[in-house]
C-alpha cells in the first residue's frame, strides 16, 4: 500500500516538471529562408502572433 502511495506522490511531483509556455519551433534543415518566409506570411494572413524570426522580414534587416 505504501508503494502505491509513494508512486502516486512521485507521479504528482514530476507531473509539474517541464517547459512552461509555448515551445519554440526549430529552424528547418533545408530551404530554411523560404520556409521561414512562408511561415511568416501564413501567420500574417491568419492574424496570428508572429514568430520572432519574422522580424527580419518586416524591417528589411538582413541576418548577420
């Protein structure tokens, strides 16, 4: 009985572990510039929150 209680307590304690909030999407491995541009365009068309990588296309700044 005590093993069951300890197991449930352990599961409850570890259930809260992890990354809070949204996970960032990694950059694509191939054609990353084209894929980022398409994703930024899709987000603009759907009035979604823009990915931070979209800032370079809005301001015209070039990546360094």
